[in-house]
C-alpha cells in the first residue's frame, strides 16, 4: 500500500508555489496525496512567519498536528518554511514531537511545479523572484528570505510555455517585489523585458496578473505595457503602506506622498479602467492621530478599488522594533476598523456603478445552482467574486456576464 501525505500551506501565494513543489517531490517518492488530514504517514506544514497573526496561525497548525499525531491519525510531521527559518531553535525546544524541520525552499531555475494541487487547474502562479533588497523598517522578509534573488528569464519562459500548453487560463506573476526582477542578474533587462517575452510566447493563457509592485520601482514603460497589452489584467497591486511623509521615511519606503500621488494619477490617466489594489499599515510606531487622519483622508480621496489593512506588527530584528512610542493595540484596532469601514463604503459605491455592464468573468467553481467567478479586476482568493446565475458553464472558461446586483465586495451576474 502506498504511503500517504497531506500539505497544509499557510500564508502567501509564494508559499503555495513552494508547497506545490514539495508535494510533487513526495509523489515522485511514491507517496499518495490526500486532502483529508486523517490516517496519514506524514503531514507537511509549510508555515508563514512574517507578522504576529501569521506566526500565530502557523503555531496553531503545529499544535493541531501534534494532537492528531497523539491520537494516531498522523505518523510523522514535517514543518517547513518561513517560521522555521526564523525561529528554528525555539521551535525545536518547544515542539520536540515534530519529526522534521526544514527551512524555506530555495528558489531554483531548475525546478518548478508541474501540477496544481492547491488551486483550480486553470489558475497558475509563476514565481519569478524571491527575497527583497529594500529593507523597509517594519518588514522581516529580508531576514527570512535574504536579498533579491531573480530567476533567469529563459528558465521562466520554459515554465510559462509549459503552463500555456497545460490548460492554464490565468497566470499570476509573483515575487516579494516583482518590479525588482532582474536587477541582481542583468544590467539591461527588467520586468518590462520579461513581460514582453512572456506575452510573445503565449497561445492559450488569456489573463496575466501582476502581483506585488513597489511604488518606487514602477516605470513609465511598465505602465505603458500594462495599458496596451490586452492579456495583462488592468489590475495593479500597489502597496503604499502609508501616505504621511514622516511615517514613510520611518518605514524606509524611499518614496514620498507627492511621488505616490503622481504615480496614481499617471496610472489612472494611461489605464482609465484600472483597478488599483493597495495595502496600508495602521499603528506604526509614533503614528499620531493627525498622521492617521491624513492616511484616512487620502484613502477617501483616491478611492482605491481594492484595499487591505494591517495593524503594525512589532517584529524583532527590524529597525522599527526600536522606534518609540509603540502604539497601543486598542488604538491600532480602532484605526484598522475605521479604514475598513471607509473602504467598505467606497467598494460598495464602486461596485454599484458596474450594475448593468457586461464584463468578462472567468469561472472558478460551481457551488450548488450558482457558478462563482471573477473579473480581471479581482485576484483569486484575495478580492471579490461574481455569483453567476447561468447554466451549463464550464470551469476555467471566460464568459460575457451582465452585472445585475452589487454587494460591498462582490457582484451578481447573469
């Protein structure tokens, strides 16, 4: 009888990409992948560990796995990823029940996932780089992943051509900061170069989505390419983190309010139907009420189509750890709720404008009598969805759908 295993993949899409590779390695060894965490020879937990909430989720997963092992439902546990890279000694001390610890999977030009166990088969994630050289004061990623590491463009194209032939319809290009791709390898090649190579190789993939673009590094040539290329989703993931100049300087973002405002204006001018997604941090050390108010007013003014909020997480081995005063949790929580409520209202107003319009929607799954899909302006498992009241649709196909109703974050079409 074949040995069995299962994978719990926590955190971002970059982790998901690594989890696919890990799963394939076990299948090559003769193991059988199971979705259910029951009667397993080995459970693999690919952890996240860059902020407090992510660390807590990973620790909870480890504790639950240990309970299952003690009940005889799992024989061995392998814990991997960012949390292990960051806290290996502490984890070994507190959890001696774990059979194997492994750090982050190194980025490689020689391997990529050929199966998609943890996402629909028509959606693929393409990791073009990892690590980061920016050293933002709040971020632990450089201490976990190291400096920027880019994959060679020829290795990336090999993976793209494989995915294009394998029935993928949506390609999500990922990295810690994909606008930095190639800076560690080439003097004359950048993300725009790579995207042109990718687009020229495509025959079947319909949507190419760019995730994680640093506002300091978005070039005019990249904006122009997104604007003119039909296959590139008109969706820009642009984490500004804050807008007050003093806070931005403390964050080491190397960008100012006027730069961010100018960039947003340029993007919206050249790509009129663009969906801008951003993320912001509230409760950064020493953030005053006026500075928070400036951020809130900026969000109201710009009206980002998509927005995520994080409460500042104090992380050791980051320079922001030592900035005083630290903000009380209850203040951070209030500011978080204020921005989320503001964005909820903005999102609803923007969604209502879509009622009556026909939009391209990719079908991700069927749920009872409804199909669930997304427009090009919504990233899988992050943004809103479209509930489609139609029959006989095929998962993975793109259809013209008329929007008939709108909620705060989701749409209804037929």
